[in-house]
C-alpha cells in the first residue's frame, strides 16, 4: 500500500496579535508531522481583506519562530506549492469556483442584504435554522449572464442538501452528525470577487497535498461545507482532527479578558519559549509514563515530545491554560536548566541587551543625574506587573470610576492600533482625549501610572513603543484590576454601557465592531 507523506499545516489569519491558541494548534501539527517523518507548512489565510494586515502576519511568523516551531514550506521560506499567502492565489480560487458553477454544485446569487435580513428574521420567528437555503434563486451561468453583464452585485454560493444529516469523521471524536438544515448555502466567492475561507482553505488543502487537518474544535461546524466541496471537486478529504479549545481556569473559552492570549505578551514578560511550548504540549496530551510509573513527566523538550507522540492519546476534555501552572513550569526551567551564566545569557537574549538599552537611554539621559538613577528609572520596562499604589490611578480630574472607564476605552482603542509605534499610539490616545472632551494632559497621568507604575516617568509613548503592543495593553488590564481592588471594578452592566457608548462614539459604522467585543480579533472568527 502506498503511504503518502504526512503533510500538516497551520493556517493563521493575520488579523491581530499572534494568539496562544495558534501556537497550540501549530505545535500539534508540527509534532504529528515530525513524528511521522512528514512535512509541516504555514499558510497565511488573509481572505478577509479588511481585517488582515502585514504587521499581523509578520508578528505571527515571528512569534511562531520565537516559540521554536519551524515550517518546511511557507510564505517566507517558499516551497513547491506556493504562493502560501491566499491573497496571492485569487485566480486559483476563481477558476475552481467556475468548475463548481459548471458542474451545478454552485450558483450565482443576487439576493440583496435586505432580502437576506428579512429571510433571517422570518426563519427566526418560525423557530427554524437561519442559514440561507437558496430561496431567492439559484442562477446558472446562462441565466445570470445578462445581470452579471449589467453589473448587478452577486456572490457565488455552494448548494447544500436541505434534509437529512451530514456525517463527518473525526479521528478523535469518531462520527459527528450534523443536520443539513443547520448548514447554509455558503458564499464561496464574495461580491468583490475574493474567496471566503471555506473555498480557499479546501482548495489549498487539496493543492498543497495536506493529509491531516489538525485544527480547533470551533471549525467542526464548517466541516460539512468542506465535505461538500471535496465531493463536488471529486477530491479525497484529508483526515480531520479537531483539537479541544483552550480554556481559562474557570473553564470558559480562553479569552484575553481573563488571561493574556498574545504570544508577544509571554515573550515580553520573560517566559522562556521552550517552557511555553512545553506547557502547550500539556494541553490535551500527557507524556506517557515510564514502565512502573503512573504518570509521565511534565517537563519535556520538543524533541522528546516528538519521539513519544501519539495523536490518538490526545484527550478531549477542555484543556485549562492556567498562567499559575505556566509560571511554575517556567520557574523550573530557570532553575533546573540553567546555571547562572546560562541564565545571564537568556536575560541578554531577552531584554538586557544593547538594542533595548540604546532605545531606553535617550529617554533616561535628560532625567538622570547619577548612573544609579538609571536602573530604577527603567525598571518598569523590564517588569511584568509594575508595583504601584492603586490609589495613584485616581487623579483630581478623574475619579476611580472615570479612570476605569477611560482605561477600558483606551484598551479597545489600542487594540485597533497597527502598526504600533509612538506616533500611532499617541494619535489613538489624543483621539480619546478629544472625543471625551479632555485635555491630553488630563488624561495622561492615569495612563502614566497604568503603563509605568508612577505618575511621572519616561516619556509615555516612547515607553509604550519599547514595551510593545501586547505588554502595553496588559498593563492597562493590570490597572483595571488595581482599580477593582479598591472598589472601582466595572460591573458587567457598566461595562455593557461603556461598550455601547464606545461603539457609538468611537467606531465608524459597521467597522471594527468585532474587535470592540474583545475577542473577535483572535483568529476564531468565522471568516477563518
Ligand atoms: N484561518 C483559520 C484560522 O485562523 C484556519 C482554520 C483551519 O485550520 O481550517 O483558524
């Protein structure tokens, strides 16, 4: 029997910070491929042209490389199946879509947003599934020709059965049954001629010869559409392996409201990449115990994990990403894997190096009188949570509740800043001051304390540039927690009201709204 080389992929969407969940899924793809002498590739899924940014793509690649995962094929390293960036493959998807129109599996759809809205409302009222079922017409190419020529906006949709159920086979979960009535007629090609995630990812998985799709369980509901596509093209479907989602210690879905989710935060906070990777390996998998033992070791290297890995030992109970346990493991790496000289080398790699000092010293020079002033003045740059008195977050002009409200708004606004530098962060904060009717110098003190721990310190926006986006935002979360500890916690009701106000005052209509909700930009969005 012919065994094709195992090929797996990580397919991040470049729409935000590099997410810890991406590293987790990448790790299992990587280890599985390596275990079987296969290849692991990286593909950029930037079909969402509004939310995708080159900065996010760069940050994701850098973060995955930092954590120690290397891909055999990808946009930066090339390979025989390129290009590996979906925005460079538009013609491929269009040509494939044509095939589906020709074979009658897909159709032109001219339904207007108003029609689709009305349809959804009606179905909702009738207590039926709201997925679109093609009822406004499924046009063939011949039928549609005149309207297309006239420039009528349209999309191309995939037909789906109305009744019965779809059976998906998942290696870890067995047969998953999904009623067809829950599967809508998916848009394959959008009105702007760009593909959706579903079309692009199926076409690419096939052309890139992916044998195993290892991804998060949030994609299970998309699998029926993918199955339809494979059948329509007459292609073999790769094996599906849906990994359990990471959870907060309270078992809710891992979210940046409760825990940092950006890999950049962990790097900036001084976690060792091999410890973080080791910890991600403990999510959903355990190292097999040695003979006579009941439990395997918790500390293991990537090479050890590869040698011992068995995908069928992945457990589906929601793995808990517990920062305290990660701290414990990271501490063990510092102690057990480093003598002082080795630790010093790690500190230098991290931040105690000329590059960082040469960025910080110009900020210190106008303020320092003695060499001994320098370290205390810059300590906040090297900290995770700076030590400060929560009361210092309250200023004459801004009481505790007002400070909490502004910090919350600043957090949302700073989540939208890209690229991240002193000009762009200053512009964002100035905009807040303007919208709130405050002077910049009235708003600054609370931010100074939040970011640096002291009411006056090194220039704020330069400091934010050195701290980076993920750590700067984290500091705002710490400040919100500090205010909470002295009785200024925002209730969920207050938070809702602030969010509503924020959408109205700060977001242009219909734009950026998913980001405002807090976790929309983490790659788990339905757009892939
Ligand atoms: N682009 C999708 C994501 O960001 C990939 C999903 C998949 O692996 O099919 O998660």
